[in-house]
């Protein structure tokens, strides 16, 4: 727990519900010395261990686009160098099949 968070409220012998400094619930129980595990959201009371204070995001991190991940998989958008040859072969095969079919009908 952060020292700044620990001493934000004055010590009291009774304790009280205060705004959750970890921002996970509406309120968290302050026992007079530190934050407890008891939390309240609306009318529901439950247990949530006090954790690390969330840190803010610095605006400098988002002023420019992020760099690509060099070890990531690349998207499949390249064209095979054999595609034009396969298309020509397919057209040749289809034409030959049609010609042979017509020739067999008239023979």
C-alpha cells in the first residue's frame, strides 16, 4: 500500500465509510489507521483486499501512433507470385475442356 494512501484520513477510534481510494467500489472502510477489506457499492457490502493504487496514464504516451510489434505475426495480404500463372493455367484448362466437350458432341 502506498504511504500517501495510508495517511490520507485522520485517525479515529471508531472508523468510517470513506470513498474508495482504489476506485474499485463506492466506499471502503477506514478503521482509523488503514484501509480494511470491507467495501460497499450501493447497499451491497463485500470483501475486496486493498491493492495497489492505480496509476494515471500520462498523456505523452498517446501523442503519436504506437510502434508495430516486431515479433508479431504479419497479416496475410500479400499476393502469391504464382497467382497469374495459375489463373492462365485455369483458363487454358477450362477452354480445353469446353472445346473437347463441344467436339465430342458433334463427332
